[in-house]
């Protein structure tokens, strides 16, 4: 169908331009020695609460910065203010309901507000959405998603690109499992169907269960990341 | 900023074309005597479970049809198969992770598979997303959203267009309230801040609480809808 083909080729251009800007961001991150995590989820899956738990545990050990993406408001940034960390807010708002994701250009516009050379780990909290954020690289080292068990075990197969694009799935709100009809075994099967063997951590940002395991993951991945200045303009995937 | 202006004007064209197609759909619905509900929510807020409860209660009273929008899979349509109702699935899949919403053209492509003249109420289950579905009219009479209390009381102010664009908010999963830190009073204030006084029904598709009230709403709104054939090509908002 011609219309679909045209749309596909326009989308290829958009993604091509985005990738070029993402490489620029990545170069800047590498230069500053940042390990960058793109954190994605549905609305209300628990990203900000997890950031609070993470900062409580690791804030004095690793210099963490946060870039908050939201359609509107600075509510999430406000919740993290008490930690006195470098934080900036990118609102995707202008007109038409706002963009439903962060792209590399929006992230690029947020960077001057952050002292990148004083940051070791930068966490980018994406807009709550299981579709489009997965399509746009922003220059990150790692992609992580927070999945809430309240959303149901069928989500990996219904939103496959998101679950396929990440290297870690934080399975959140497991403290609610006794009150839900959530089939954990089927969830694992669905997740393996779209991203075989992908690492997953069962956790509850509310009860604290699994948060240490996530912090270990972050610590290890930051330590294993290639050192800064390795190669200017190098490619990534 | 020029880039933002260009983007805004492209978006205006897209929405203009969408509105024209939405009016075409609406004309077809009016002609067939359909009352059409565009049902929106985050992923996993409980739209499909609510449809199951609705069909159990009203399936023999009103001829209900369903148009399912999903990025991938026919899982939701499969769950409704036992009701033997007219149902069709529109997958928004092709390439790039799939569209994150239904638009009027996608709905238009799904209509030939439905016997519209045998349907009284058509429920369009949109893609799970709190941003873009609100931007695209599809020819519906009413917009309804399912909001799950597990998502947190801040969502109306974080995703204002969605909460502002609907005439009914179904506040779902209230059976989980004893296990959550959900501030219901603050939620009501946040909702009123973006859509003052909008009707809301506290419910649980799982326990059945509030489902009768929703069915009454649907019954009344269908009955109050203008009769079919009133005016060909009339406008709506």
C-alpha cells in the first residue's frame, strides 16, 4: 500500500536524523565519562519511586544525575529534589498533547542544564509509554524497563518492541502479587518469546525487595563500561 | 523556534486530515444507528476485562460490537470470542514498533469487517497509551477512559490532554486500594484541575463493583443519542 510505504520512508528519515543526534549525545556522554541509562515504562509503573530508592541507597556512593522526561509538570523532578542531585526536566509539551516519548534532540536540549563532568551515572526517565520510547535512541549505554505486574502478563507480546529493546526488565510491584491474578510463569514465557533469556529482577520499589539487586546491576554495568575518551565518533547499537 | 513551528504545522495537517476521515466514520456510524465509544487507557488498566464484564451484563440486552486496536496480537479479541459478538481487530503494527494509537483511517479500514447495521453500541478499544490516542478523533460519540488506581494519583496533571478529552473516567481496580498508597482525595483534586467536575465511576472490573453504574451510563447515553439519519455530513466536536 502506497500510503504505508510513504509513511515508512518518512519514518526512516526521522529515525535516521534521530540516530545522528543520538550519536552526538553519546559522544558527549563518553567524553564526560557518564554511564547513561534510558529508563522506560508504562505510566505509573514506578520509575520515580525506584529512582528514590536508588538515590537513598547509592546517592553517596556514585554521583547520579537525572534527566526527567514528562509531557507536563515537574512533579517527578520535585520528588527527587531532596536528594540534591543534578537534575533537569524536559517537557515534551508544546501543542497537540505533547510528544509521547523523548527523542535524541529533546535530550540534547536538556544537557546544558546538567554538569555532565560531575556525573558518573545519568538516568534518563522517559515518558510513560510502552510504544514510541522504544523507537528512539537518545545516546544511552543501556536500556532498562520497569514493568508493573498490575499491567498483566500479556504485555511483552502486545508491546514486543519495548520488551525486545531492553537489556533488563525490572518486574515491579511484586508486593501486590497476592492480590492479583497475575500468572508469573506465563509472564516469563511471554517475555522469553520476544526477548529470550533477557535479565529480569523481581522487585518492589515500595517494599524495597529486589532494589539491592538492581543497584548491583547498575554498579557492575557502570564498572564494565568502556572508559571515557576511547574513540571520538565511534558507533554504537 | 523554527523547528517547533514546522513540526506544529505538519501536525496540524495530520490532524486536519484525520478529522475529515473521522467525520466520514461518524457519518457511517450515524447512518447505521451506532452509538460509538472510544475507550482509552494506559497499558493494562483493565479495558478488556471491563469489556468482558460489560458483555456478561448487557450482551443479551444491547447488540454490542467491538473494534480492537493493538500494536500486535489478537489476544484481546480472543478473550472476547466466547461472547459471539461482532468483533474485529486492527493491528497498528507495520514497522518501527507500531503506531501508538488508533487514528480515523485505521478505524475506517476496520469497519468493513463489522456488520454495523446489526450493532447498537460499538466500543473501540484503543491502544494502551495516555498520550497520542487523545489527539485523534475516530468518529466516536463518546470518549471514556479507564484509569487504574495502581498508576498513582498524579496522572491527570501529568497527562492532561487525555483526562481533559473524556466525558467519563472509570476509576478501576479499587479493590486494590487497601494495598496501595493511593490518595483518592488528591486524585479527585488533580482530575478536577484538568477537567472540572468530569463524571467518574469508582469500579473494579475484577470484583464487579461499579460495573452496573457503568452499564447504566452506557444505556442512558445510547438512549439519549440523536436518532440515526438526522443529518448527512453534520459536524461534531
